[in-house]
């Protein structure tokens, strides 16, 4: 089995949670997904609140992390994310720090609502901790916090 890039923009940016989900990974780097913006419009029963999602937006940019993982680890994330019942795997192209544009996989929730869904403190805390663990500054952290509070 080969390796793939996995783009994380939600809970899985937090290294401890990702490690519990898949074990380890070969490499991690900061990355940006263009053409989308971060929204909280899907509900997760396991997180007891809203979860991050991607909304198409020509001017949008979503900061996150790419992990280089084995294909079988991607299948583990699929199961954790609830593919195919509560989320779907999506192929994206991301700008990876120090590498350039790469093809990656990510997940999007399927139980999307027509309005903002407030994330739980635990979910938002995991996202913000993950951003900081990967060296993102207060500017990015505050953008995510603002998206999480947008009605």
C-alpha cells in the first residue's frame, strides 16, 4: 500500500487525537486549501455540537495541516469520521508549506444544516490546540474562533 496526504482542518489537527486515531505518520506540514472557507454548519452527536466544514468560496482560504499517511490509515480515518453515513471523503489540492501544491484527501460532514451550529467547547479547543501545535499564530487562531462564533 502506498502513502497519501491527508488534509486536516478540524479535530484531527490536534496531534494527540490524531495519534489515537491512526498511530503515527511519516510527515506533517502546514497547508492551505484555497477556494473554500471554514464554516460550522454540521452537527456531530459524538462531539455534541457543531463541527468544521468547507463551503465553496472563490476568495476563501482554509488553514490546516497535511499528514503523510499510509492508505490503510486513511481507511481508519474514514471509519472514525463515519464514512459513508455521516461524512464523505473528498479529494482536494492544497498548498503545502515547503513543498507546493499536492493532491490530498479530506473529509466533509454530510449532515449539513442550513444554519450555523455552535461547536462544543471540546471540539473548538481541539481545533485551536492543533493549530498552535503546528505553529499557527494568533491571527489564524482568531479567524477560526470567529468562524466558530459566526451565526
